[in-house]
């Protein structure tokens, strides 16, 4: 029997060992950053921290959470994610639904689909995009970070293919009962599209949370930076800036180092994604595969 053959068992053993090794390689940097953030400055500076904290302390987290710029950037990122994910999801659903219809229902659907695909392959570039944002007076506003990426063509194609895979009898039954297309979309299609919706929400959430370059490009004031842009600017500095530091922060700074503080900032920034991902992961594979069947 093929499943009981010695070569297949050997393959399974090496395959499992390889996957365990790959998992450890992926997890070790995260564990190391967490351990450094919970270690003393002396242990971190001496390079004694690997996978476990040395001389456990949470002073780096106290220092980070007392930083007004960090908390302000964190708040900016939360607002960006809530606004950007909501806007992008609404646009994706409203565009994907009509494009999923047959040609005799929506004759121009192929032309519109190719227009969207063309924008995915070719863009105007950084300078034209910056000039457009500037002419629209959106510099230093949250809209400069949300509107240019509001239309995610890949997510539209994913949702479009998911809608096409749904039984046509559902739509026919709704239309025969007198429902409009909007009612059919809201009351029938969306409730059964949860896996695909969760997938595009996760894609958009991660994109907005980790994006830093557009914040650097469109924001002229550091107090309006999203968290990823703030962290990128901090990580490029060789020491922690001591200007505008409170007395409590100055005292805490004596017991922490730039390395432990940056490790704490990185882990706090990654924590929301790590906390949300397990709740969306159960929909992730199903939504991605179902949306790609007819791709």
C-alpha cells in the first residue's frame, strides 16, 4: 500500500522535521524581540538575551507607553485602519458584485474589468501621485493615506470570483420575490460571503497597519505619522531623542536602553495583528481558495 510504504513514511518524517525547523526559524525573531524588550538594558547590551528574558523588567514598556508621540502614532494607525478597511471593503463589494454578472446582464463588464486590471499592472508613479494629493489639498490628512489605496484590484478579483461561484438560483429566487440587486447583495450574498470578506479584511488591515512609506511621503508633521512611519523614523536613529521628554520618562531612561525600547515598540506595534489573526485565520484559507477557483 502506497501510504504504508517505507519511502512515504521517510518522506513524512523529513517533511515534518522541515516544517518544524521552518516554523522555529519564523518564530525565533519574534521571540527574541519579545525577550529583549523584557530584559534589562545591561543584558541586552551585552548580547546575553536569546529566547528568554534576562533580568526581567517591564520598564521599556512603561517608557514606550508614556511617550506621547508613540501613543499618538498608535491612535493615528487605529483611525487609519478603521477608515481604510471600511472604505476598501465597501468599494470592493460594490465593484465586484456587478462585475460578477453575466454579459447579457452587464454587457460592459469585460471592459471595466480590464480597466481595473490595467491600473493594477501600470501606475502613474510616486511623483504624479504626490502632485495629485497636493492639488487635492490632502497633504497632512488621513485621506492621503486611505483614498489612494481604497481600490484594491486583487481583492476585487478575489471577491468577484467568489460571487461568480455562488449558485445562480439564489439570485433568481430573490429577483422573482421582488428583491432589488442591492437587497440581494445585502441580505443574501454578503451573509454567505463571510470567508471571502474576512480574507480581504485581513489583507487590507495588514496593508494599512504596516504601510510606512506613504506616511513619510504625505505627512509633513511627525505628530500625524501612522505608527509604522513613526517606528521607521525611530529605528533609523542611533539614540532615543530626549527632547520634549517628561521627568518620569527621563528617570525611566536611566534604566532602559534604545535597544530594549525599540524592541518594546516593535512588539507593541505587532501585537494587534498577532491578536486579530487567529480569529480571521479560520476563514482565511477557505476564502482565498474559493475566490481563486475560477481565477
